[in-house]
C-alpha cells in the first residue's frame, strides 16, 4: 500500500462541531498550529482535536524526544513551565500524540518564519538564474528572505504531484504525461520539472519562508484526487508548519478543509465574499488586484471577518505602496526584490 493510500485508510470521520461543518475525512488527532514561540518559556503551541472535531481532552503525549513539551487535560499542547527554545540552532521537534483510538506524529517548528508580506510568484526567477517553478527559483526566494514562495501543482498521468504553472511544459501536457516523460524537459540552470515532494524537502530545511502551494483546477476531473494526494503527502512528511494552500477551484479548497480542518487555505477566483469564506472555514482571500480597486473596503471587511488578504500579481511599485498602506496581509509579486525594499524600512 503506497503512502497516500495509508493516509486515507487512517482518515477518521466525524462532526466538526467547532466549525459547524458536516462529516469530514479527517485524520485524527490534528492540531490547530505547529509553530513554537521562541524565547517564551511555557508558551502555548496548539489545541489538539479528536476525530469528532472537539478538543481532545483524553489525549496523551506518548513521544517527545526533546522532553520540552506537556499536554494538558484540556488538550492544550505547550512548552513545560521552565522550558523554552531559541531562534537559532535546532528548529524541528518531533512529537507523537494519541487521542482515543487515533495516533499521529507531528513535527513542531521553532517560529522564525518571516512576516514581511512578500510572496514570490513561482519563486524568485525574474532576476535570477532559474526558471519559474523550479528548484532554483524556490531556493532563491528563500535566500532573498521572502515570507512565502508560491508554486503550482498538477497530477501527472501516473498521478504524481508535479510542479508546473501551465497545463503544458516543453510541449508535453502535464496531466497527459507521466512524471518520467515530464522530467525529460530541460529547464534553465540544469533544473528539471520538480515534484511536490522535492519542494517540501527543500522547504523543511529552513524555517523562514513558507511554501504557498497552488493546486491547479484539473482538466481531467481529478481536482478532488489532487487535493487528497497533496494533503496526504503534507501530512505524511509532517510539513504542516510550512504550508499554505491556494486554489482557483473552490471545491478543491473545501476538500482540503475536509481533510485537514485547520489547514490554511486561501481562495483565488475573486467571486466569494469574506463572509462566505468565513462560513466555509476558508482562511484567506487571494484575489487579483482588480478586486481591491473595485471594492475599496475589501481589506477592511476581510479583516472584520478574520480573513487574511493577498493580492496578485503586483509588480507596480505604486500599487504595492497603496496596498501596503491599506494594511494588506500579503502581496504576490514577480518582483520580490522591489517589495522587500519597501517592507523592510516602512511596514
């Protein structure tokens, strides 16, 4: 049985009372956060939930090699009273938690993630050596110090999770070609077409830049399978702390939430109000810049609803200035160098 199928077999079903959602394909237990506040002894890390979506009051911490953590009877995972972690040095801390009949392992991460609002669109490529959506462009976005690096994922013909923006690359249809066929395509700087697993591996080697995973609408009707396999891989790799999800396909967004109710998911298409997103448990709106011009109060309304905001794809410095002054949470850009200069001294 392959890794993804194992994750699906382990998935539990329950009523998520805290969100008002119906029965879900939830792998339990699960957490609502995976980052550890640094230099804060006794800091709270996460609430543990069971398969019913309730706080896991019977949960137990069964593995903790570091000896730094404790799990309260209320299901609150936290650092021990006199325990703290530093920003530098070791930054990953594995734990295993049992809740009822369910057991899961997690990787907790020291929170040194950058909060400068800069999302590199398909990585940093415009002024660098790599192609869009390449291993090189991801590494360069991390080197620049971006808050996130966005990339696009499809299912290949043999159901591998492949990174590419367009439905075709090098004359090959992504959904109609095998991974082996796609990886014959030569990219700049010696790169080949990468996989999601490769991107996760690179992302997990640091704890500054998040991975912004866009799941592409499927032309072959495999959107739900794409979401299922992506979430299963993220869980299997214990990469939740690094991952934001985005999609133009609202059904994909909802499928991700069904599989991981606490996943940070943003919607791209622009046709949902912040109120609707909140009701569906969607974390953020990630809309084309025109919607922020057409709806001047969009950022304010989203903030009132607890919805994060991102605009794409902003390369005009004046538009960047306007959105930053309005308090937008993120900006996706092909010019991360320009935006970085703006956020460092002023915002």
